[in-house]
């Protein structure tokens, strides 16, 4: 048995999490850095970045969304892992530590040396360490950090047999990184106030919707919100984005510290709708039950419908690039994809594995097709715009 921070990492514990499906424990909130460039971490209460907590059982330990069989390629059909691997993880240990430990425990001659931190800080660390970086694999909470490393020529192309696991839209065009799970921007709404047809299918229409006056919530310090605004800049232009931000402020939008708070506030009736990643809604429903007055709407083919990914890349400093690529392959296994669905309520990216809860499949979503996720790496300009408009 391995232990880290007092948490036993055993195959049994992982299987309890991934297969018995009695787990919830994700939130993705951000903590703004000193420069205001928010960095996403996952916390239990949406508070500080240091407030991460592990998965927890719900009720009887059964999934609130029902059981199902594993789909996809199991780890038993993947190449064995042998040797030592240094993993820089921008995903919180509370969220993915069990999965990493499970993969390590599966192979007696395989050791993972994980280092957990924010994705942005790990990118900076890799840059500073240069050719002396010990990192073999970088595991990111968002595509922007992966794109930043690719722009710095710090990645190696992934093998085609790994790339083939997910559709082209969920991996880098130059094969430098691959998505392992996904999150959709969404609109949580209180079903006692609105019906799905009341929610505009264009994010640009929100400031002009009188019914939203004083009823909306957003979390501008949250990195996924900033990525959403970055997408708006790319798709609509800076002037239109500035006008949208000002219009939302005129509408009296309420500001929250993180998006989990928004989902809870909508369910409580404190506000009637908001802008969040989809899995916060699932988390509230998992805790309060399917009868909670909370549902999910999506805009269509615009910045409000961006589908971002968590993903991984093999670094140019990888001592054994084959081992590193095969570790990434394990993150796309049937067990790992089901873990993401059940434990983090993210979208699995392997097409054979469906999401959990009252969610449309990926094919039923309508993210902006013309957006390359690597374009979301330019957060600095977005933060300047948020400050200029008084949002931050």
C-alpha cells in the first residue's frame, strides 16, 4: 500500500470510487494569483486553493445517477508500465490522486513521482527549469496551459495510437497534447423561475434579456470564466466583448467567489440563473437530489458553449518518452474515463463512454467549431479587459 498525505492509495479504494460509484468530490474553483491571473484548482467549498478535499460517499454509497458497465479499452489491454515517471499535475491530488495511485499500484515495477500545483505555476516552473526539468508528463486542468507549453516547444508529439482515442477536436492540431476529460460552459437555472425555453441560445443576447435583470451570477476570478471571456474575444472581437461585459454589469449581475457557489445560489433561489461549468450543477443535484429546482441549459455555437478539456502532454525532458506516452494512454482507459464521469462529473472524451447525470452527450452539444482550444492560452489580455471594464 502506498500512502500520501495520510490517504491510502489502493486498488480496492479506487474500485470503490470508480466502479461502486458512490463518490462525489469535485469542484473547480479558482484562486486568483498575485497578478490576477486566476488558476483553477478544485476545492470542496469553493474557498481557498488550499481547501481541497477528497471524494466522499453519498448516502448509501450508491451513485446518485445510477450504475452502468465500463466501456472503452481497459488498462489490461494497454502496454505495461515499468520504470519511474515524474508527473507534474495541475489537477488537484484530491481529484486525481486516487486514479494516479491506482495506475501505479497496477504495476509492481512502476513508480510515479507526482508534484501537484496550479497549472499556471507548473508551466512557469517547467519554463524556469528548462532542460533540467525532471518532469516527464504534464497533466493540466485546462487546454490553455497545455497550449502554452506547446508554444514554448516543450512538448513531444504523442503517438498516433494514443491520439486515436479521442476525436480531433479534443487534441492539439500538432499532436502535442490530448484531452482526457471535458467540461462544458453552461447556464444553471432555477426551474421554479425559468423554463429551458426562457434561456437564450446566444450568450451575446444575455445583456439584452430583461428577465435576467438582477437574476444572474458570475465568478470573474474563476479561470474557466476567464477562458470563456477569452473565447468571446477570439470569436466576437474585443469591442463586442467589452460591450457584453458592460451590458452584464448594467443588468446587475451578482459576483461570486467561485462557480460552485453560483450553482448552489441558483438552487436556493438566491439568483435565478448563472454562468458556470456544467459539473457544478451535477454536484448540487448529487447532494440535494434530482428534485432540486436546478437544471442545465446550453447556448449554441458561441463562447458560452465552449467545451474545454483537461489533458496531458509528454514533455521534451521526458527520460522515457514511450513510458510517458503509455501513462497518458492509461488516462484514456475505460477505468479512467469512468472515474472522470463518476468522480468529477466531467465529460469522458473517449466516445464509447457517456457522461453521468441529466446531461446531453458530447455529440448533442454545440460548441463553437471555429475555436481552437489552444487559443485560450492568452489570458493576460482577457484579464486586462476585465480590469479595464471594472469587472475585476
